[in-house]
C-alpha cells in the first residue's frame, strides 16, 4: 500500500462493522480514522435583535459537533489499533459537506483506499443522501463500501 487506509467512522454499528471488515481484508498497516462533521451556518434573521441569539446557538451546536467528532475519531482509532492497524484519528470539519471532506482528506493524505460503511439505503434515498454513494462516485482511489451486517452478524 502506497499511503494509509482512510477509514470513515461515525460510531454506528455499520461503521464498526466496516472497520472490522477492513481489518480482515487489509490485515493492518497505516490507517487514518476519519470522523467528519459539517458545521451549520448562522441563519440570517430579519429581526436584528435575534441575530446574536441565533449565532450563539449555532456556535454551541458546532462546538458540540466538533467535540463529538474528536471523541468518535479517537474511539475509531483505538478500535482500529486493537484490530491491528497503526491508526491515527482525524476529526474532520467538512466545510463543503461530509463526502467532499472525506475525498479531500483522502487526497491530502494520499490514501491508498477509503473504507466506508453503507446504511443499505435504496433507490432515490441512496442517490440523494448517501455519503458512501457520493464518495465512491467521486474518489480518485479505490473505495471499499461495506454493506451493513446481516441480521445476527456483528
């Protein structure tokens, strides 16, 4: 492998499953565990008196999302190390959307491949909302989409 494996991790059962499958398939090596979050923008309010209140709420939400991403990236990196990877966490502020943030992180770190779990969305929902769908269709490196675990599989 030329560069590290970029493993997407959001703490979900599907992300944990994808990480385990990556460990089975790649059997260790360097890895970056990404937990991406997309900041929300302050809504422009007509009433000037409310602008500060809205901005303060937006700031608090963004700070909480950043802290959660840091926690998840650390947890994912720990799980990856337990699974045999030489992993480092990467909490990622995805200013232009989570899929684009993942792709930019992969390019900047010269990732050899991206591992991402799939929630099993179908049809229109997949095309409109799937991070995995957007990543696989725009990546410049191989992408391994791991389907959700079958019932009873963990």
